[in-house]
C-alpha cells in the first residue's frame, strides 16, 4: 500500500489567513494594528486558540502569551513550526500571520492524510515578535533567553513599560521564566515567512532557504543642547540638538563604506525633537539607531564607528549626549541539516530556489540558540513589508506551504 500523501488545502489556508486578518484592520488605510499585548493582539490569539482546539490539537498558552497546539505522540521532543500573530503599527497582512497560518494548515493536512507522526508536531504562534519593546519576547521566553532585569526596564517608543502592558492583559512578568522549555524538548523549529525584500521576485524564484539571519542592535541616543530663539541666536553660539542628529545621520554611508559589508544596515529610527517649534532651536533630540549585519564582529565595528560619530557631533555642536543599548539579538547561522532538508524537498517539488541571508530578524534566529532552526521565504511583491501594500501572490504561498509541509513530514517521520 502506498504511503499517505499530505497536500495543502489552499482554500482552507486562505480562509485561515483571512480570519486572522479580521483582527486589527484599519479599514481606511488597509493596515493592520495588532501590536504586542494590545487588545487586538490578545483577541486574535484567543481566536487562533479556538481554531486549533476545534482541530483537535492539545492547546495551551504560556506565561508570556505564546500559543501552542500539539498533535501526535505525547512524549519526546517535538518539531515546532510557526511564526507570530502581532504586527507593527499599520503593518501588512502577511508578515508573521502567514507563517502561523501555514503551520496550522500543515497540521490539518497531516490529519486529513491519516498520517501518524513518529515525532510530535507543535504549531506555535509566538508572542510580541515585532519588537514593540525591543526584543522577541515569545521566542526568547521559549528558549530561556530573557535577560535579567529586561522585562522590568523594557519600554516601547511611547514609554509604555513591557511589564505594565503584560499586566494589563492578565500576565504577570515575574512568571515569564515559566515559559522556558527544557533543553532537548524541541527537535527542530521551522518557520515560513515572506521575504520582506525584492530578491526572490527579482530573480523569479519560488522560495528562499535562509542560511543566516542578521543581528539587531538597538541604540537609544539623546542629545541635550539649548532651546533658544531661532532669529536672535547667532549660528556660532548655538547648541542645536537637531544639527547633531543630522550630522550623525549624514555619517552613516561613510561608516558602512569603511566598516560594513553588503549585509550591513544602519537606520536612524524614531526621532523626537523638543520643543519642536518652527521658531525655536531644538534643545534636545532623541532617536534610535538600529545596526544590523550577519557578522557580530562587523556589528561591533559599526557600533564603534557610530559612537565615535555621535561623540564628534556632540563636540561640534556643544551638546551633551547619552547613549544606551536597549536590546541586542546576535546574528545566527541556521542549522545546516534543516537547510539541506528544505533544499531536498524543494528539489523534489521542482521549486526554483536559492540559499540566502535574512536582513530582518525572525523567531528562527532566537530559537537557533536553543535548538536546530530553519527558515524559508516566499516572495514579496516589490519587496514591500511593514506597510499596507505588503503582498505575496497566492501561487507563491501555496508552493512555500507545500515545502513546509513536506519538510515537517520528512523530519517528523510519518506512517499510515
């Protein structure tokens, strides 16, 4: 008798993704607002719980809001597959949500095929991946990587403390450590995600198999100058906090040329000027600088150069300066064996593909420090992400989902 074969049900997957995206939709902009620990985020989590429970999975939510749906044998290490449900403000319909939906559809397809898994499959929807508070809380908690004191000090761009946001939704931050899984309990972590870049579409490829993920360092910078009248204060007597910020921003290209690589990304992010009035010199500027690269040593070099530029701008403009490292996720090389499994299944399916790095952070990056992890990409139209215009063609989604399903079956082992 031939072995049962699992096939993705495209219509069912589309309906599942559509159900997720009924939560947090801004009908005027087309963007989605399910930021971590918001009411919309918690509502979609409860809905996803209900979906998994209706499918007969053993469902649980941990002390930081991670969701799990388990199928197959009860004992032994599992294959964990999934992604996140939260979004950035005014985010797109696919980032994170697609990976979580694909993981659940894989479980449904395995059930429909009558397969008996030798290794348990756990569908995961991780908590607060998008970094509202500067980290990847869900996967950091699963892998036991929450730094001492971070939960109490982490805050979002508006000053809301992570601990307060958690308590507002019924979670006690002091219990976050209970979310850590035991070493050896996860055999592999698998994630599907949109590329969020233009490479696959530009090369007309079906999927990307990720070999490594850039690290992410978030620096908070504050220049303190003197707010004064813009018409009466001579240029050579100013302590202009905006000019300091501008000097730092204009130095970035040269810094990357000297100390960076093709994978280096340095971004000045959220900026606040005070008093932020047309006729007043900026007395303070507060901003973030995010440094990314696939090499930790390169990241360190970039940080040194950037901090030198900040000090120079402060000296040039009579400013006081404060720099703090708000969060750091190291770059990771993902598991070779899982990568080879993805590649073998892509070949078997006849999917055009390439091995590639990821400039964006993902849960697979955090999980790799705890267990073997793998990540695949499907194309993003025009490379757009974190915006309402984010889009992936459904034919590409189907190909990536089937690749994920076949790889899960390959790693978990199944029989009729």
